[in-house]
C-alpha cells in the first residue's frame, strides 16, 4: 500500500490506477505458463517452458529406465547405471577419454552441471547451464558424451558397490528400514515397485549389465526432454538435437509392459520385535496411478487427512488430543502404477496399539464421511495461496514440466492447477476416497511394541 500511495501522489489518481492495471496485467501474464510440445525427427519428445528472466537453462532428459525396469534379482541396476554415468566417458574419435576427476573438472570449468538419477518410473539426466550460446554449446557437447558414452569403469563400480553394500547393512540395523521393507513387501507383493536393493542383488550386477541396460533404454527415440529457461523453440530444438546427437538413432520397439500393482484382498497385520525407543508404524495399501481423474480430490482430501502438517486430522487426533506421537502424516505416491497410500508415525512402544487404533479410526471415518466444509475451505485457501511456491524457481518449474511429460498430464496442467483445486467439493473427496481406499483391507506394520 505504501508503494501505491507514493506513486499515486505525484502521478494523480487516474495515472496511478493505469499503472496499477499494468502491474496487475503483467503479473497475470507471468502467472500463465505456456508449455510447448513437439516431437523431433529422431522420435524424442520435447516440452518447453520459456523463462527469459535470467540467462539460465535447465534441462531434464527422461527415459523409461527406472527401477521398474530392473531385471528380477538385480534390483538396483537402474540406480547403479545412473550413478556410474558420472564416473567418466569413453574416448570417441579424436576426443580423449575422461575419468571421473577429469569429467568433474570439465564441468567445473564450464560453470555448469550434469548428472543422472533413477526413480521407480524413470532414469533422468539433468543439465544446468548459463544460456550464453558459446557456453551452452560446449555444455551440450560434454553432456552428449556423458549421456551416450559413459565409461562405466569396473574399478569404480567395485568401489561403489562396496559403499552401497555397507550403507545397506548399516540401514538394516535401524527399525525404520525394517518397517518400510515389510510394508512395501506387503503392499506391492512381486511388483517392481516393491523390489528391494540388497547386498545380494548388487553382487549380481556387473558393468556389462549396466552397458546392456543403458544401450536398450537410453536411446533418442525413447527420450522425453523438458526445458525451462532463456531460450525459444528454435534454440531449444537445436540444444536437444545436440544433447541427443551421440545416442543411437534407431527405431524404438515398445518395451515390455509392466504388470499393474495387485489390489489387496484382505487386511495384513505384521508385528516385528525390535529393541528401540520408538515403534515405527505404517498403515496403507496400493493407491492410484498419476493420471487418474481422481487426482485432485485425493490430493486435496489427503491434505486435510494427514498431508497438511499441524492442521491435519491425523495430527489433531493422534498428537494434539492424545499425545501419542510427535508427528503423523499420510500421503499418496502415484506413479505409472498405483503407488502406495501411507499413514506413518512413530510412538512409544507401549502406546503403539492405541496409536494404531486411533489412526485407523480417523482414516475410516474420513473415508466414510469426507471432510467438513470448513476443513475443505481452509485446505483450498492454503493450497491455492501457496501455489506460487511450487513454481518459484526454474528447477521447481522443470520438475513440474518433467512430470507433465512423464505422466501425460495436460499441457495446461500448471495454468489450471489452482482452478482444479478450487472446484473440489466435499462430495468429490468422499467419492474419490471411497473408490480408492478400503480401510478394512489395509496393511499395518508395527516394528516394536506389542501386537496391534
């Protein structure tokens, strides 16, 4: 208000309101996030959100090569392949090989970064660079080598495998690890989402396996490339072609279908003894796929149930009213398949039974009745008001854009996000939760404490 007042006094009322209108229009235009989408001759699909505010470019190149593609008995292959792609590149033509130190120094010299990671659904390679043409071209050339020609050195893998194995063994001494593993096994069964990376599965992975996995999945025609930054469509196409230029330009046969997560048919209750100060509790079941039309009612509803921190029902009932836990939450993890719905908490072992009963009661009541109108309005106000924080950096915008690409969401998904949240009703939430959750057929895992 002080800013408007200082402008209004010297300019006069009419001019001040004209200026205010221009500011409002510019903010409205900034709020729109047009997404351009097209396919290249090599089969790669491109998603671009121009963001010319700063001379930066963020790129994510995704492939259907996440852990759901790990062969049976080799859980961890996708993750290991992504990790080793940063440990050097092969010699090619007149270009010398670069070991992990030389590769790291080359990126430091460019003031840019390029790395890879693997989740359940995808393997992604992320580039960040200034958008100055000469610098960006050099970054793209180096990224193209790392993307297509990773050295995958065996000596480095032996070191990495030993480190990962030690980390797994250390994690196995913690009750939270045992609880999460038991829960995932019960919820997912034999589905790849529940596959666990162990010392034994890592021991079965060789660099030859990584090379074969990379060669099958990391090819141009399978790429979905998301870009955010100071470049237009023509510049984006030039950049993407450069990034993918060293990948095989072969036609892509469809990858084998991955089976869906099997719904639970009966409740599962598992109590595991563990000498720890806190009992770890998980309650849940398979949830829904990311492209499900119930996504927004489930998202808003879960915010009220257990995703909204101290204002959620679970927190009010389990923590505030009864003091059974410091923190309790719920969440959905939708993906290409039905990711788990989870209620999680920690409590004193002697309170585990009561905490489980209260959490189950809150969940069953919410599924049956849904939220109140007051709860729903408060959730909408918070979510809509906080939307800008979801896209307030190029990196956050890139993450959203990559999800649009991965899960085939509408191109105007971000533009309509607040509208979708605002139109959710109590009836929508009640119906969506009734379709997706069955409180009487859930997995309950307690590590520590007495049998629930």
